């Protein structure tokens, strides 16, 4: 019994040590003039010499109570996003962005199988429903798996980011894209202010 | 009494009658206070008089200078995601509607004591409680990023000879396209019945006093010889004078260039041939105004981030000067001269029958009454607006020329087609006023002192002094004590106690 506890403690210590060495980037995004600081995507831009495979698991954007949920969904370039309809009314999913090939998944009822779309190039694609024109979501396809979406308070955290110098980009649905160089060393903090 | 004196009195009376019934306009818009969760005093010195921030807010189509999403505490309901702009024309351009019904209510209660000289008799009114004298439903808001609207439905009461006269009226309603071209405030469009920017320096709807600017809006040359007042959707007083329009119907274009230069031009309906009538001929009236402001907050508020201003938001040191002109076409509008049998019926026939009008001009038949026509008229003037801390001094002057013709059945009034009242066929007058508004020591206490005058080439002049004190009981509740006196006849005067609320 004592031996197995010791093994578990060892495993826990070593695994946490691995995470700590990878570092993280966290901080606050301020969206000037906005009611909320939410929905900014903070991500690491292309890292020279590194290419990231998209995850095998599909990302998911749902339509619940006539709202795209989550409203902003960052994915790695090449990822496939599954669009679901959890409502009792029909929805449609399409985009007006060329970088997402102007896809239109058509309309389908709640309870039907989800429909999917692959985002194979960097893109901030607006997601619309032509049945309910007020609905709006965004799929942001970025070159690396290091990204986070800010909360209403503006806080964000990118975990598992190796130490190094990166180009950080901060995208927002209505504010200007922000680009800044950041050196990550362990748990690193960086705040960003977005303006119109 | 000489002929010229008689003419003068008639003109004055038109103004006097109007004065008694023109309850104070109450054009504050509490719907905006709800939308932005802000006080009336953000935009008003003492409602409905605007401070310079409120003036910029109005010019911007009821949006704050540099407005951000966070400033709008009750955001509009989107009628489409913004990205639908990119889908247009394959999708409907996204709009918005207010999250709450954009209606405000303003009401005025008036106690009136007045003395009026009319046809040689003095009519006195004492302790007349007009409770309420006016209740107005004000509709104002934005409908998406480039569209605004502003309207008012008024329920007003007046007393004439002890008889209550109730009136319900859509006083004005307009839709405006704001920044329709590349987001620039240099060009905007109003469509509808609106308070024209032509008179925005002395806008009757945003005055501090109960008394209107009668020298600007209520002199009626057609009222000479006792002809009835003119109306028309141009609403040169709404059946009152035709000096300058309080409300104009048609198109207005306006804009602000480089924050300081304001321009406007209008193409609007003109006179109707009688009270409560619409544009009576195919001709349209046109107007224009150009003004420039030095110092203070820019006209469009574009320097609001860098302009520190004063800690008192009504204070400013600035000076504006403007020049304006109005040209009207009243041809073929024959206004009956009162006091002759059958002339009303004949006038009605003439209004609806072009050939009957032609016969009047071309044949020698007997006329069934006498008529007056204002073939064309022009108003050319200047205005200024000076802010110096707690003082706001402003005024305007214009020269008016009316090409009047009288078609008379009675020899006493002249022959058919004879031009009266002078041989040149024109009737000229000069109108001007000067007003000093001031914050009197406390931000809730305001004073106004106005002198206004009308000088007639062929009649006695008219002069009036208005003295007014307004106290804000709350930001949206006020009371006004006011006295006005005809300086040429002390029998014409009024005391008013006004109480107003807007919510």
C-alpha cells in the first residue's frame, strides 16, 4: 500500500513538473468601448519550422436557443468543425467569408445529425444562419494549437506553451487585430488592449 | 388711424394671436436618457434647451460623439448580424430597433394672465389654468447605424374667448439617413416633416422661454388687409405667419465639414391657401444655411476626446455665425380677405379649380370677394451664437421681401391685380431678435431675456420684450415664470407660469 502511494506521488510530481516546464501565457484582454471583454482570441502565430496537425477529434459549435454556442470557436488550421442544432426549430449554417470557401451547409431540423466543415486555411469566418439573421458566430482557424478565448472579464490563459519567443495575435469580432512579440518563460503574463 | 397704421396692427395681431396659443414646446427626449442610462442634463442645459454636447448628439442623428458600444446601456435589438452587410444584395441589410419602445411623454401646464388689444378692444384673460396645455408623445431613436427618426404627436389645448380648443396633431416626423456615404458626417439627409436646420440657432422647439420667437416665425404679410392666415405643410407657423418655417416638409440635406462648418439645404412644400391646408401649388420652396463655429466643442463633437471643456457641462467659450436664405413660391394661392360675403365659397372654388384661377387673372368679370396672393417671397438673414461661460447670447436678423398682389372686389381695396401696399409691388420687413440666456448662480436656475422687433416699410414697427426665469425642480421637472410686453402698446402683455414634466 505504502509503495503504491509513493508511486502515485512520484507520478503526480513528475507530470506537474512537465507542465510547469512547458510554461503558459495568461493575462487580460481589454476591449475598449465594449460592454464585455469576452470573445477575443489570443493565439500564437505561425512558428517557423513547425507545423501542427489538426486534432482528430472534431470541434463543435452548437445552436442552442437560437444562439451559436460558443459564439467564438478557435481551431487549428485543418480542423473540422461539427455544427449541431439543439433547438426545436430549423437552423442553417453558412458563411460569407472566402477563406472558408463560402460554405453553406443548408438547413436542418433539431435532432438531425450534425453537419461539418473543415477549415483548411487561416481564417476568421463569420458563421450565420439565414433562417435567423440575428444569429452570429465565428470560427477562427489559427496556425498553432496555442490559443485561448477571453472571458467577460478579459482573462485568458494559454496552457502548455513551451518557453520561447512568439508572435502573439489577438483577434476580436469587431476590433482591430493586434500583433505583439512576447517572450514566454514559464508562467508568463501579458495584457492586451484592443481598439476600434 | 392712417392706412399704414391699420396695416401694422393687422400684422401684429397675427403674432399676438399665435402667442396666446403657442404653449411651450417640450422637445426633450427621455427615451435617450433610458437608452444611455444618463441624466437629461447630459444634453440639456434646462430642457428643452440643449447644451453643446446635446447639439452634437442631435447633429449626429442621436448618437454620442465617438459613441462606443459600452455607452449604450440598453442596446438595440439587431435585425440581422452585422456580417449580413457582406452578403448584400443577396440578403437584407442588417438593421436594428430599440429594445424598448422609443416613446417619451412631455407635458406642460400653463397659468396665463394676458391682455390683448384687438380691433380697438382689450381682451383680458386672468388666471387661466391650462392644465395641461400640451401633452406630447415624442418618438425618437435610431434604427441601425445610419438611420434615425424623430417625431412628435401633440395634444394641445388653448382657450379662445372662453372656449376650449383641443387639437391633436402629428406635429412632425422625419426619418434621416446619417453618414450614408463612407461614414462621413459631411452629408446627411432628412425626409419628412422636420424642424429645419435653417433655424437651428433659434429652434422654437428647444427654447428656454414660453414665448416663441414670433419675430422669426409669426409675421404674416398675407395677413395684411385682414386676409386669413396661411397654412401648408411648410407650416410657416401652422396657420400663422410665413416668416420662417418652424416645421418644413420635404427633403433636407445637411452636414458638418471638418467639425466646424455646418451646411444645410432644403427642398420643401410651401404655403397652403388657408389654415389647415397643404402645399397649394406645384412650386416648391428652397432654403440654405451656412455657419461656422470657433472654439468649444466641434459642431459634430469630433473633438470630444481632446476638448476638455469645463467641469460645468453648459459652459463653453465659442462663437458661431451663420447666413441663411429662404425662397418661397406662393403663386396662384389666393387667400380670401375677411369680411366680404361669399368670399369663402369662392376661395374654396379657386383652391381646387385651376381654370377658375385663370379666369380671375384674365377676365373682367365681377369678383365674389377679395383675395391676396404672395407670388414669391424671400428671407435673407444672418444669425450668431456666442457662449461665454454661464452666458449664452444669440440672435438673428433677416430681411423679408414679399411680392404681394391684391385682387379686390371692393374699390376701397384697389383694382383687380393691383399691387399693394406699395407701388413697387413688394412688401418688405426686417425681423430680428437678441436673447441672453444665463445660468443664474445655480445649475438649476436659468434666466432668459429677449428683445425682438419687426420693422415694416409701410406700417408701424413691432417690438417685444420677454423676461423669463426657469427653475429645474428635477432634471426632468421644471417651472417657468415669464412676462412679455409689447413695447409699442402696453395693453398687449402676458404673464405666464409654466410647469413641465418629461419622462
